[in-house]
């Protein structure tokens, strides 16, 4: 009887050890599978240079089994709505002042996970070679983006042609903050930014201020084709925006790490010939 009991006990012990061994192996296999599981993210972006930069980043991330789907959006109002509505995982088209304005005006719960590059804005003219040559009373065409009114004014403030209220930082300035405008320039901000290139090409105003992404997409070089270009210390660096709470999502963190890497810095400098500047 004792012998039979010992055999049964030994058999039960073997079963328990086997079960424990199988459980440990299964758990370890699950961990390895989770670590190596492919990931996929979608990013809404302007066509140029944002989509081009993302496509290069996508090539790098594909080697890590992270797929980046780039959704082209050629306006400034749709990408944040897509992100807020969870139709994409991130977007890449805007700078901090614009994002802040969108969050305030629409109540979007969005955040930046990092800057990528600066697109130097520029003033274009078919008839004049400098801001000083523009006749008194001229209309300057600018976009209807209220977050960039100070940015538009900065060209004229830096040239000494316009003055704004003392104590106001230029990035916070609006057209209402103009205190001196001796040349009576009129800043027309009734046009969507994507339409300004056509208006410049049709010579609809003495001067047009155009965002670099739309200029580049139309074959314009902000450095070579403009009469004055924004300097590299601009506070308007383009960023990757995500929904608040997704800031630490691993695949999104890898995206911004790649976009801020030395490899991407070299790509931006070589691909865009100085018209796009990597963010510091």
C-alpha cells in the first residue's frame, strides 16, 4: 500500500513540475512575442516637406517592424481634427503657437512630443527686390492664420518699416499691436495659406508672405526666390503632435527619436539644401 501511495505521489509531483515548466515557458514566449510584435501608426502631414521627411523616417522604422502610414493633408484645419477624432495617431504640420491656438479655440486635447525642423517663411515679390522698395500704401498678402500675425510683422519690424507696441514679444503680436506704420502698408489676411502661391504667381499683390511648405511644394525656393527669408532662430519649429496621454506610447517615441536623429538631420540638410533647417 505504501509503495502504491509513493508511486501516486511521485506521479503527481511530476505532473506539477511539468505544469510549472510549461507555464514558465509559455509566459516567456508571450513576453518575447510582445516585444517583437509589429506596430503601425498613421500620421497626417502636409505634402512637403513633412511627408517627405516622414517617408524617410518610415524607411528607418520599417527595419524595427514599425509601419508608418503617411496621410497627406494639404490644409491647416483638418490635421488636428483628424487627430482629435482618433482617425490618425499623430500629425506633422504645425508649430507651437498654432497648436496652442487650436487647443484654445477648439478644445482639442493634444500635445507636442518634440520639434523636428524649422521652415523659414519668406516674402515673395515679382516686381520688387527688397521690402524697402515696396511702394507706400501697398497691400501685403498673408495667410488667415491668426497665430502667425507676429511672424508676418517680424519682417517689417526687423526692417524698421513698422513698429509694434513696446513690451510685446513679436511671436505674440497681432496687427492690432501696430503703433507706427509710416508707409501705410495694409496686411490682407483673408486668404487660406495654400492659395497664396497662386496669388503670387498671378502677381495679385506687390508682396506675398508664403509658408515654406507650400512654397517648396510649388517649386519655389525660399532662399533663392524670395526678397527676404526668415532667419534660422525662428521660434516656429514644426512639431509632432499626439493626443494627450499618448506622449509615452513606444512607437510614437521611436518616431520622434528617429526624426531628431543625426541621420535625419543629415537627410534634411542634404535633401532641402538649407531651405529647411533641423530644429535644435
